[in-house]
C-alpha cells in the first residue's frame, strides 16, 4: 500500500474550493427551478380563483378568511394537518 507522508495542502484546498463552487452552482440551479415552479403554481392558483369567483358568488374576502393564519386553511409545513391551528 502506498502512503504519501506529506499532503499537498494547496491541492486539497483547490479541490475543496472546486467542490464548493460546484455545490453553489447546483444550489443556484435548484433555486431557479423552484422559483419557476412557484411562479407557475401561483399563476394556476390565481386563474382557478378567478374562475371560481366568476362561476360562484365567492369574493376575495372568502378566500382571505379561508387561508389567513389561524383560519381553517392554516397550514404549517412539517407539522401534521390538524383541524385547529396553533396560532
């Protein structure tokens, strides 16, 4: 088995920097993809809400009541869905 007694710290630092740069580029790409997905879902939600308002007697206030913090539609990522909100 070959063992190199002296480690080239410059080489290790360059490898670490290269890995960090690659990780940062990957993270930036992930953020771009997720941002596009959020924007797409926002457009879909807005379109669906507009259709619901046109086809029913619902108003913006009805939606606000449903999704406001502490309301029946309150959601906490990472926590199980419950009927009551902890707010």
